[in-house]
């Protein structure tokens, strides 16, 4: 059990997503702003192994960013997410 609990999995926090045409992506330059339809006060998705397990708010931790979990899925959903590739 200790070996399983020590396994490392990718944890991703999704700010927002947007589809853009290849031409728009190629036109991005330093200082470009990409606008998203997601409101700034909406929760961020927390993914483990590319599976949604929680939602939370962006927080500042010293000079870094973090996410404070506000909603979390059932433990069975979390375990299933960790097993998917």
C-alpha cells in the first residue's frame, strides 16, 4: 500500500480552454492577450491523470500560485481517475 500511495501522477489545474485557428495561434506574439469566455471568479478544474477530480480557486502561496480545493468528487471517482491513462 505504501508503494501505491507514493506513486506520482500528473496534477493539472485548468484555468480555461479555447479553440483557436492555426492562423490565430501563429499570429500570437509576446504581449498578446488571449481572451477566454470563462468568468474570472469561476472555479478552476483540478485534473489527475487527465480526469476531473476536484474544483477550486486560485490562491497565492508566497511567490507562487496554488489552488484551494472547494469541491471534490467521491473517493471512488478519484481512485478510478488515478488508474486511467
